[in-house]
């Protein structure tokens, strides 16, 4: 393996959790860069780009995975800290909505299938593991046709900071959802049915800085020595990704100064008015959003 790390930063996604125009283009850029440079880089990408890569070149992705050259920063999974077992059990037993009944039935059926226990013997201490394993079920979402997923609304920040979420259409996914799309959507299904944070916490998504730390943590874990870092990001996002990557590298190792540059950053991607995140639908939206983000970042640096 070479000493080059490629970090791919996702840019929005579609309301049904599919990669969308932006992430497909970023996936193509990664593939072009790997082919052009002909080096066995370590590749760290956000899950939206990973799903696009699997769509485009599944054989190459399988090879990278088998060679331990690939890190995917996944959507949030369900941990023990996310679930209050007793409260969730009470919620499921008391809620008479059809979707809640379907969810309870799916949980019981899955327990029988995976643990080979009687459905009546559901142990509430297993609930976090049970819900987490359901995240990987490609057809799980099909049980909830008609369910309205809860959008991300941040009224204190305004409509610009909202994210639209919809259940995928059955006919568009006859074989089920993509590898990471299913984790994202299945969790949103659960959160849209269990609308009580004291039972099930909302998933926390990683920031740009969190993605960088995840990539560098993986490099440390596998003993990968970084000499070059290549950043793949949307042309309007790339400058901040480079800035934050530089800051994180410096904070983790002041003596480490790898070469840092971007990949095909000058190539524009047409704006998509149908993308899930409102701030990514147009250049004007993005500039308003980015101005606020940069202001927050400046405030955090001044506090340090």
C-alpha cells in the first residue's frame, strides 16, 4: 500500500437516502484519481459516496475492502446508550398506531429468526442489539408503506438548515436498499415511529471534522503512515474541507506535515434543486449556509 490517503467528503443526498448527483460525481472523481495515479491508496469516504462507488464499480469496491484499503464513515448505528429499554418496551406496548404494531411484530420476528427464541420471550435488554441488526435489513422499509419520515427541522436556524426525508418507493428498489442507505432509512423509520427521545435517541451525524478524525483514527489503527492526503469534495465545499483537514492534522501531530491537496476541485457540479438538504440546492443557498458555518468555526477557534 502507498503512503497516500484519499478522504471523500459527501455532499448532501437525496430525500430517499440515495447518493444523488453530487455524491455520484465525487465517486467518479475518486475512481479517476486512483486510476490516474496508479497507487494503492487508503480510501476513506462518507457512506453516501460509498454507496455510489458500489453502484459504479462493485468489483473494485469488494477488492478494496478485501485489501483493507477502504474505510466507510457510516450513518449512525444504534448503541446501548441510544435506547432506554424499559421506556421503549412501555412505549411499544401502549402505542396502538398501525406502524408501531408492525415495528413490534418485525422486532419479534427478527428475534426468532436470529436468536431462535420464542417471540413471547423478548428480553428488553436485547432491544438495542435487535434494533441495530434491523438497520441492515434491505427490505425492512417495505413494511412501512405510507409512513411519513420526520424531516430535520431547525426552526431556530430557519428553513435553509432543513433536510427533507421520504420513504423510498417500493418499485424503485425491488432488491432492497443499498448497503448504507438501508442503515440511514431504517433508523429514520424507527425514529419516525418512536417519536420519543427518552425511548430512542435521534441519530447524531458526523461533522466534517468528525470525518477527518475517523479517517486518521483508522490510519493509526492499521499502522498507515501518511505522507500525502488528497481531499475529494464538492467545488464549493472543498476549501473548508482542506482547511479543517489541515487544522486536524496539526492538532493531532504538530510535527506531521503531509502533502495536502484536492482532487479535481475545479470541476463544477450542477446544482440539484431536489436534494434533501435545502442548503445544498443552489449556490445562493450554499453561500448563506457557509457564511454561518464559517462564523461558527471562527467563534470556536477564538474560544480555544
